[in-house]
């Protein structure tokens, strides 16, 4: 049993149908019923002939950003003469009840009503985008206060949620564009059309802006990680270089050759220690003079970058 809301001739009707028992008639929603029942994901079809245009499809209008299977969708059919919505509580979406909806004899066209329906469904997107703005704002300050792997994970999660929002906006934008293709002559000076277009433009502007902010955050994290990695590599290199002379000399004097005159020197031990310390300090001051011991970004030359 399917619940159907149909708008035609200025009024709404609510029907309960069994698709197999509905008689198909040309150029009506019943002609597309088999397609409508078979749809399982976002899809929109259009057919235009000389004097008739219609469109039909399946629209996931709500997607939980945390749970893949938590979503809501409806099937739709639209022509210049009728609007049919299946599996959608139209009254609740429009902020009313069935009694008021079915007794309302408005002057809207089916196209107008579909524009209103689409605009109301995008309210969820805008709320999700607003929530995302708060999340992104918190991340921006957390990066400054305590940057760690958890922040990078939060950025990746926010990026994933933004992609989900973008996917939803892309879907409704496609439906919006198909409406223009099918009913371009009926949309001139249509206020509902203009309102929906402006809302979609606003949603796309916000998403594009947040994408740029996330990209900037990821670039910043990459910069910080690269700098820290370079600092670690520099530290290990400096330690290795400083202790290399002592290690080399110790290795030489640790050999078991029979003829090593240094072993018989009265001051051999003291001279060896002084030599090791002297060479180590010489290497240290050489590295320091090259600027390799401190800030790698400080070139000690105000006129050069490198």
C-alpha cells in the first residue's frame, strides 16, 4: 500500500493505492508508476515532446551525517497539470495537517507547489550547514590551542560531513535544473523558482567557502607536520654528527692491534679525551656557523630566502 498526495486543478487529494491495481493512462502519473516504484536511489527522468513535458524520479531529501542508513526519501511526478508525491508526508513538511491541506484550494500551479516542497526540504540542508559552521569554528581554535592527531581526525570527519552536504545539494540542484529544462516557459517571473534558486546559490556558496577553509586547515596541518618532521630529522642528524668523531676515535683505539704506541703514552688517555672533546666542539661550531643548529628558517641574511 502506497500513500500518494496528488495536486491538480488547485487542490490536494490523498490516495492509498496498490501499484499493481492502478490503471495506466498516457500522459499522467500512472504511466510512470512502474518506474516510480522501482527507483531505489536519487534519480530524475524527463521527457519532453512538442506539447507535453513531464519529469519523475526519486529524491533522498534527508541524510543523517553520522549514520548511512538514516535517511528519508520520496518519489515524485510533475507535469504542468499535476504533481504527485509518494511516501512523503506533505502536510507535515508544509507545517500543516491533512485536514487543512486537503481543504486548501490555492491558486498555485503544480510546478509552484513542487518548488515549495523542494525549498522546504532544503531547510534540512541549511540546518546541517549551520551546524557544520559551528563544528568548523571549534576546530579552528582547537588547532591553535592544542594541535594533535585528534584534531586531524576531526578535520577529516568534518570534510566527510561537508561532502555529504554537498552531495545533497547537488541532487536537489539537478532536480531544479531538470525543472527548468522541462518547464522553461512556465518559469518566467515565477517567485517560487527564484526563491529556490537563491537558496541553492546560498547553499553552494557556503559549501564552497567551507571547502576552502578545510583545505586551508589540511594544508596547515601538512605544513606543521612537515616542519616537525624536519626538526626531528635535524635533531637526529646533529646528534649523529656531533658524536661521530668520538665514535670514530673510540673505534680506532678500541682495536686489538699489537703495535699501538698511544697505549704506552703516559698522557694518552687525557690526550684522547681532549682530542674527542675538541673535535666534537669543532664540529658543533661548524654546524652552528652554518645555521644548522637553530631555526632552519633563519637564513641570517635578510635579502635571501635560502
